[in-house]
């Protein structure tokens, strides 16, 4: 497995060795049971997979390499490097400037850029239109392109099925950088439409079957289809790809649903299915799958509450939060600074899109001493540094004076 050169302050003297311990003993990644850290009055169950994935570590390494290799030059990022506030803030503190925000709104006019400037392409990739704009300005867009290889894999799959005359259905958030990039690349090879969820997939199915008039499609899917898209013509042969950070189960459910619609409409058999529905199962990101599967396994254990760390605009993190919320009280926080005290926690409500404060998030037990330990499920998104998870762990333990020393608890995981 490739080792990346990322700043040491993103790593953790507790979490990083713990992850390595599990990796060495489970190289095939078949064991999704969480790691138990028992501190006595508080127990933490930590997900088997979480934190920086291959694509994120690759992007972080390239970004800091760009800074080191270009002293005195102006350095720009197209938008956020990854969806993590600590990483983006650190890059900005080193002089890196963002050309666009995460929605694609221009922050710095193209006219301000010069050929000698350095531009970093984020891990989400970018649109062909933006690539063309940068090339027109004489900027080198290949040298510091951090596009995740698994995102590029989706682009390649979309192109492949497009060349076979399939229309591409992209399951993703229409405004997300990655989905905008995937849509841009896909529409060069095939008619393309974005569906954000199962509800939209079910609406799309009604245009496939002819239950809804074509005219309504253009209003309902405004901004989500390629130029010249004709529902009557372009929904006869389809394939589904996804924004790699969506819930894998959601993408598969949408693909299975649309496949069944095609089977019913065209009376397909297992042998003839590919005449109208392309096999695109392998576009699901391995890291997203691993983190989500580890979360499912984590949730089979009883606990008082869960903490999920990550950037509030992180798609993959928000889906982990959704999974946890179905089972128990869940607090989505950026870092340990959001844990205000042993009674108060400031966390993000993904439904209202705002931070709220919850009181008494750590349950009280009867008597002067806790009769049973408090059990916490702890995980984070793919763009969250190990150091952030460590900070949360240490903050929680600090509220229990009689907790066993960290060094003693992690001694059994020593290499």
C-alpha cells in the first residue's frame, strides 16, 4: 500500500498506530468489528475504517508539495481542497487562495490569473469547461491535479457506456463539485441526467415509461440534464454511475429500481438485460464502501450516543451521520472544540443546516460513581485527519477523572 507524505500534525500518536494495528491484522479488510478502547467509566467503540482515504491523502500530499516547490509564487485552489475546515484553513494560512466556492461561484476573476501562477485541482476534479478556461489562460493544469483516481474511474465508466449508446444517469447531489465535474465529463460522451435521490429516480422512471409528458421533464430536471436531452429518445438505454461519496446502498437501490423499470418496459430476460441497462456496479468507491460498512458494523453494538467528526459540507460524512441517527443520538462535529463541556455540545443538524447546542449529551448514572460505563461510538468522514479524532477522544476522557490512562489502554495495540 502506498504511503503518502502528509504533514505530521494531521496524524495522531493514538489513532494512526491504532489504524495501522488493525490494518496489519486484517490485510484483506474482512473484519469490520470496531476497536474497543475501555477507559473504565467511559468506553469508546471506534469504527474499523474511517478518516483519510487514498484519494484524500494523495490530494493533501500534492497540495503541500505545490507550496514547497513554488516559493514566492501565487498559488490557487479551484475550490476547497477537500471538505475539511482544518485542512482548508491551514492551506489558506500558507497563502493559498480559492478561485471558487464549493457551489462554483467565482471568488477571484479569471482575469486576475497569470500563466506563471500555480493552480491546484481539488480531489473532486473539475469540469471540462473550467479546464478549458485554465488552459486558455496558459496555466499548467496537469502538474498539481489532485483529482481522486476513483472519481476518474467514474468518468471513464461514463465514457465507456456512452460510447455504447447508453445514456448516463448520475446519482449525486447536483450542486456538489464532484457531481458537477462528473456531469461535465459524462455529457461529452453521452446524454446525461443527474438524479439526487430515489424520489427523483422514481420520477425519472415515469418519463421512461411514458406516464408523464416530456414537457414536464425539462421543468422538473432543470439544470440536471445535458444539452439536447430528449427523454423519449435518450431513456431507452441507460446506465447508472454515482458521486463516489453517496451512500453505496442508495446508489445500488436506484440502479436496481431503474433496471427493473427497463426489464418491465422491454420484457427483458437476464440474457437480454444489457440491451437496455448497462452494468456499472464497479463505480462505487472502495473507501466510501469500507467506511459505510464499518459504520453498519459499529451500529450493531449498544451505546449511549455516537460522535461523527468531519466537515459539515462533507457528503460522505453526512451519510455516515444519517446511518447513525437511525439508531441512537448522534452528534456531528468538526472538532473537539465543539464539545463545550461535559454537559454541552455544539453540533450540526443536517436537516436544518445549522449548528445547535444540546445539553446533557453525556448521560448521568445513579449514585456518586457511574454504575455502568458510558459507551460512545466514534467515527469520522474520509476527509477528517486522525488528529481531529484524537482530540475528540481525549476531550471525552478528560470528563472522567477516574479513567484509565491512555497509554495503558492503547498498550495492547503497540506494534
